[in-house]
C-alpha cells in the first residue's frame, strides 16, 4: 500500500533523522523532496501546496530550533501534518438511528461498490455485532444483483429480493419493509454506477436518498483511479449529502495520492479502506495510523487489533496448554498456525503494519520471503497421514516422496518443512520450561526464515 510514496518519504526521513542540527538550507532541501514525492504520488496540487506550506512554516519556525533532535522534530512535524491532511480523528459510522439504519453506497461504475457492500456487511456483523441486510438497486447491470446475492451468502447475511425489471425506488421501498420484518439492524443499499457522472444517475440517486433517508451516504472511491476518481467524488458530494468515503483497492495503489487528496477535495472523511480482495479485508480508517504507515513507520496497533479479531483464541489457548504440559508441537499444530497467518492476509499484510528497517518495504520483503510458501507448506502437511503429522520422525525417505507427490512439490520442500518444524519444536520445548527470552535469542534464522525459501 502506497509503496512508492512510502519509499520516497522514507528517504527524506532517513536523510534528516540523524542530523544534529538542521539549517535553513537542509530544511528547504527536505521540503523540496517531500513536495516531489507528493507530486509523483498524484496528490492534488492544491493539497500539496497547503501541506507543504504548513510543514515549511512549522519547520523554519522555533519548533526545530528549540528541539534537541531537529531531525526527529522535522519527522514529527511531517507526520502530524499528514495526519491532519487525512482527517486527524477517525470518523465512525453514525448508527444511532431507529433500525433498520439505511446506508447508501454511491460511486462510479467499476469503483468497487458491490464488493464494498459485502465487506461492510462483514465489518458490521463481525466487528460491531450488528445484523446487516444487503440489497442491490442496480437494475442496469443484472450481474451486480447476482454478485451481491453471492457476497451475502459468503458473509452469512440476508439479501433482500430484487429484479432488473423493477424500478430502483420500488426495490428500495420493499427492502426497507423486509429489513423491518426480519429485524435487521442495518440495510446496505448498493446503487447503480456509470463510467461517467450524468444528470440521469444523479436524479436517480437523489430520489433514492429522499426515499430511504440514509444515516450514511458513502462514496466508494477507487484509489487506483487517481485524481479522476477524486474529482468525481467532489462532484457527487456537491449534489448529494455524502457523509464519508470508502477507499477501495488501496492494497494495489502504490502511489497514495487519492488517500491524501480525498478529504481535502470532497470535504468528507475517509471512513473505511479496502486492503484486499477477501470480504474481511476492510479496515476502519484511522488517520494517525495511516500517516505512520505512509512514512514507513508501520501500524503496530492495527496489527494487534487484527490479531485480536482474527486469531482463534480458543485454539491458541489449547496450544499453550499443550506446550506447557510438554506434549510437543506437532505438524497439525504448525498447520493451524500457518492457516491463521493466511487468514490475516498473509505475509505482506502483516509486514505492511510493522516498522521495517530503513530501505525495506513490505512488498519487497514479502517477495523475498515468498508468500506462496505458506500455501505450499499447508499442502505438504495436508498430504501427510494423521499419524505422520503427530509423529514426524516416522517420515522416512519413501514417505517423503509420497508426501511430495501428493502436495505437488519436490522432496527438498518436504525436507525443508520438516527441518523448520524441528527447529520450532525445539523453541516450543524451551517455552514450556519458561525460557522464552533465551528461546527467542537462539531461534535459528529468526521468525522470517521460517516462512522464507
């Protein structure tokens, strides 16, 4: 996410971090580099002018001169101003209304509205404990209705009936009644889009808004479309009471310009950001955390929240008790850990939220560590018998060949997995004896080596 912008700003940060003092010339040079990085990231020019002016004003003032570590002070100013640009405080959904609370999703065609509707339903259900219902009002694209029905089934939520032969207003009116009867807390209305903004579409959306009275009208913004999408969001916000933005496809956007421009251009906060293709890949947008990620400082709090949400606590407790009793860490346990890591978005998703050493980026590091290795390792373990998973030492040469064939890998891959499991087993034995710190110091190759080549 935002890899190009992060790399450029990291260079500026590294350049000023170690300086004992900053001169006016140093500051001007750093500000020029920040401006260049923002231009390359496709940030809107008015936004760049305002952001640079604020950073420059604070940097050349007394703040830097009074600091014992001027380089760190400049970095803090940059982080604070990027945070302010993104919105300062998180903007939560307004659900304090009589249920079912309507949420209207609007935007251009291809921006990710329908997928975002499914993701938002999962977020409401799993994070906020709500009972959401979905409905498609896109009568121009019948495939959208079928897609939303399938997403609802995957998310385990209800989907109100809809037909392309009906008028969107009639579908919306009936969906509100169905949501009340089924005691849904929230009704998410997925509207039609266009490849461009036109009067007919806006008239339809204004009618639907007046009919449903949504608590939230969220513009779905494709971050990869750059400033064209941001300008479209501004046009929507000028004609509809838009209350917030869902930024989609952020995991595929290496620039980051849309995120930095959206709030300033539209006057509305980013409320959610899509970080992957799967339904759970939707995060509440927290400006301060996003600013630290853009500056290459990671988002450890976000990672902790992910772990709290996605790790099977009962499973983790069973493993802790098992290891604590000295019963060992077998290959079935290893498979569970690998599957949980995959459920958290894989290596790149985890690395993106860690503060990595200078010069490293999450996508480059994940590439070196081969995210596909997780899937191969799970396939290898699946190719074993239950007895082999429990007693790895029983896996002789002929069994290794059979396991490799079953998993579609080479015997060296099986040997590597068994060796890594043996190393982890030794570490777990030290855990059971209370030697956690010693075990971490002695772990061969570190945690990174485990999921690498």
